[in-house]
C-alpha cells in the first residue's frame, strides 16, 4: 500500500468516526410521516456557488444519492458569485436560468461566494435578484453563509464587504414572504477561519477551501437543515456515503498531507 493510499484510508476512517458521531442528531424527525418513501416526496435540489461550493458538491452528491434526494450542482470554480465581478456574475445567472428551465428544482441552495463583493446597495440588489430569479421559477431559495476565510492580498481589501453578506442575506430572506431561508454554516466552520476543529483538518492552508473532514461534516449538517426546512427527506447515515471515493478527488489535493 502506497503512502498516499494509507493517508487516504486514514482520512476515510476519520470521516466515519467523527461524522458518524453527529449523525444521530441530524437524523431526528426527518422520516416521512405518511408512509411514502423519501424518493417520492424529496425536493429536487439545485446547488449553486463558487469553487468552495464545487468542492462541497462532491460529498453532497454522494450523500444525496444515498438519501434518494434529487440533486444537481452547477457550482463553478473561478465564478459562481451573484455580486462583485460582473463577468462571472453574468455567467452564474446564465447557468442558473438554464438549470431552472431544464432541471426544474424545488429548492435552489446558494452558498454565498467569496467573490460577492460590492457596495451594500449592490450586494443587496444582487441577493434580491437571486431571490426573484428563483421564486419566479416556482422554487424556494435556501442561502448558505460562506465559510469564514483567512484573507490574503487578493481578499484583504474586500473583507468588510464579505463580512456583511450574512446580514444582507438574512434581511433579504426576512422580507421574502417565506420564499427564502438562510442556513448559517458557522455551526460547522465556526465564526472565524480554523484550519482544524476538534483536532481534525477542516480547511486548506490557502485560507479559503475545505478538506474532506470539514466537507463531510458540512454535508451531514446541510442535509439535516434541508430535511428540517423542506421535509420529504430521510438523510442517509454517513456510513453510506463518507467512503464513496469523493475524498480522493483532485479538488481536495493536499488535504491528506495537511497542506
């Protein structure tokens, strides 16, 4: 067995050990009450966001399949934002509109992007546009707050803008007539960037991206939030998806060695 294989095997064992520990609480009250199977009433979920969301789409896809949850990701590396960098924003809304037409989701889950820059007015307008775009299609909007980041020179001038995104999405959701909800991912990542939590590697050293342990915990948490908010979903036990091979994806390169 190679050193890389040994490291990946150890990572998978940790995924099961620590994710499994929180699974029971996330499974509470998620089963169907009327006797129909999860696949018959589970909402169709569309996942939208940037490169961090594209990483998280890996375990989310595996967990959704195990949970019989219809799931599609259009998260994109180098984009996926709805505010800030205009060319990338246009691309996001183009992909979103195409997916709304072709996939017809019940729930659009957008993870706030690290590119969601702009003035407060611009940011609010962007989240309101996202809400209108989603609700006009007949879907509900779930906004997931972004993981806290450790800013480098690229981000340091935008931190004030990013730090107010949580307040802005909460205000937009509050005025949505129950068409939108906000899931606060600080429950998984903490309020500030932490490379490790509870002794386990959650985030990459770049200060932005995630590692399999954190991504698995996030996935288990998000499925619990979706089940509680929208019903029709019995989230599968992590044993059925934690070791499905996604942790070896190139998007998590370096995590096995602590990079």
